[in-house]
């Protein structure tokens, strides 16, 4: 009887350890899958270029489509873009633009873990921030209007 109790205790200790290790791994995995949603300030076009609204729009659309973003809706000085990553992760953004620059705003997403953190900050899968920074980089290298 004593040996059975000892084996049962050891088994419980091992199982408890496995449960704790599993919980820690899951928490780390979930934490690694979100980041603060970067809400970037207005980005100015490169100082060496003059932009009119048509040229600004064309540069944004050209950069976006080259990266797989799809123009879904358009209104005065605003483009709504959609990005679909392998049919699993989708995001919609608005690009508000004028002759001096543009601002990118998050609208909504699917499967990107968008949430409000305990600190009140908006959180999202880190790929969203990477996709938007990449879009900004590509917009900024597009020729816009004529050189000064």
C-alpha cells in the first residue's frame, strides 16, 4: 500500500509539472502572436518630389498592388485597401492622402488576433505592423509627380 501511495504521489507531481510546462508554453505562444497595433502618424512624400492628388493616388495604388493589396473602395482623398494572406489572414485599411503625404488607418481584420489589451492599447498579430511598414516603404519609393 505504501509503494502505491508513493507511485501515485510521483505520478501526480509529474502530471502537475507537465501541466505547468504546457500552460507556460501556451502563454508564451499566445503572447508572441500579438503586438501593439502601430498607429503611425502622417507620412510625407519624399522632399524631392511634387505631388498632385492624382499622382499621389497612382503611387499608392501602384505600391499596394505590387505587394498584393487590393483596392476595394475609393472616395475623395481616401483609398480602402484589402490584404488577403493565403486565405487565412485578412485585413482592411484606409489610406487617407493629400498632396503632402498620407496616413494609414486600421479598419478591421480576420484571424489577426485584434483585441484591446489590459493596458487599453489595441493589439494585433505582429504581421499586420510588418505589412503596413512594408507598404509605407514601397509607397515612399514610388515616383510621385515630378522632381523638384
